[in-house]
C-alpha cells in the first residue's frame, strides 16, 4: 500500500504441473477500507481459520487493483498458450522477442526453441501466443536478428 502497486501470481491446483493454468497481474492499487472484509471472508471460508477473530483481522487491508496488465499461461496445451491483457486504461506493454529482417534463415533459433514456436519464412517468425520468453533464440542467432522487447 505504501507504493500503491501490487504484483500477484496464481496457479490452478490441478494435479501434475503440465495441467496447470497460471495468471500474473501487476498494477496500481488503492485502499478501499475494511467494509469489504466481511464479503471477502464470506466467499473464502478458509480465511476464518487463519483469522478467527475481529481483532486478528485488523492486520488486513482491502485494496482494489484498478489499472494494470497481466498475462496468463495454459500449460495443458502443446505448445503452451500464453496471452497478455491490460485493464483500467493501462496501455499494454509488450515483452518477449521478435525476429527482424536481418534474419537469413539459418534455423538455429528453431533448433533451440523449447516450444517449437518459430515458423520458417523470410524472416522467421515467433508465434507469440506460445513463446516462453526464454531467450534461447536471442542467444543463438548469429546475425543478431532476434530483438528483445523491453
């Protein structure tokens, strides 16, 4: 609350890591008071086990994440599925890698990609919806044709 910013990640509880889905969200927050605390405890009954009394709940703050961006992963698909989104008027910042026109088609990036998400062509193309953003393609490209977005 001091910086009015939060980053939260969550993952489904399915058995086996490759059946999981994950989401990460970051953005601006504001304190909305403790009057929503009862509603949170009503929807999350296990919270009463952790904070059993009204006095124990005074350490908790309720906040609203009102502007930001996030991404999701579906590890149950092959290759994995990845997507980005923004909300509350936040402009979506793009991350990851793309292949520029300097590509001469050697295919080293394809060999190094763990998700097989690079299509051949002139230039080769990274399918962003499956990219892990691992940077293997960036590291192996002899022509520096792979560009890292920041």
